[in-house]
C-alpha cells in the first residue's frame, strides 16, 4: 500500500488545485483498501521491534506497539507530505471458517 504513496501524495502536495489534490488523495486511499483487504502477513514482530526502509526514496518507520491484538504504528515521510497511523489485524478461527478484519489507517 505504501509503494504508491511517494508518487501520488507528492504530486498532490505539489498542485495548488484543491480538486486535483482531493482526487489524488482519494485515489491513493482507494488503492490501499484493495491491498489491505488481503494481507499476506501482517507486521507482527515482538513488542517494541522496529522496521525501517526507504519507499521511493522516502523513509518509512514501523513499530509493534501491541502484541494482542497486533497493532503496528507507522510513519512515511515524503518530500511534501507526512503519512502516519496505526494498523490492527484481527483473525477469528471457528470450526471450518476464518474471519479477518483489518482496522486503522
């Protein structure tokens, strides 16, 4: 989900047209809904463990802030934007079914 943030959100921050900014932010948010619906493996290290990387030249930081339920806090620092939040993943197994929910942004 974060892979497209630098391209789309930097373009949104660079324009002065409010409708174009709105359109780009909604396009980015809509793209994250589809990807986040099917997580392959949530970031679930031991409590307090951190992850750092560069996404499109922008630093990305994540930290496990709760283990049960697993909650990850993250921050992406772009050239003209800052994106931060938390993500929480719930899974429930019962009989012959599995239900998952993904909270946060």
